[in-house]
């Protein structure tokens, strides 16, 4: 059962604890932490942090694409080129098998 102290872990304190200790047991991962007044398991908190970072990465990419305009080069497989990309990957890794 989480105690009041565990429930108040937020932001930097959570990050410091995660860096300072390995969360090896599932019991530790089941602790409750509070973020902006809302209780989360440690796994939920980590998932929230990763999703938050991914959201900002998308915002940065969106702005970069806007600013580059026609000069923008896709960060992944360009639209309409999936078949060509898949053929290249198949050829590339077929020789390694």
C-alpha cells in the first residue's frame, strides 16, 4: 500500500529517484505518484512523460517542416515511396541472411 510520502512524489523528485535506484521489482513499479494532483502508477507516470516528450517532438517537427517548406526532407519514408523503400530494405537485409 503506498504511503503519503510516496503519493507526493512529483516531477524532479520522481526523476531523481528513478535515476538513483533501479526499479527492479514489480512492487516498486506499482507505487503511486501524484502528478498535477492526479495519482498515477510509476508505469503510468513514465508513459505520460514519454508521450509528453513525443508530443513536443511532433511540434518541433511540424514547425521545422513549415519553416523549410519545399526544402523539407522527410524524417521517414516519404509519401508514396513505401514499396520502393521496402524493396531496398529487403535487398539490403537479404544479403545478410
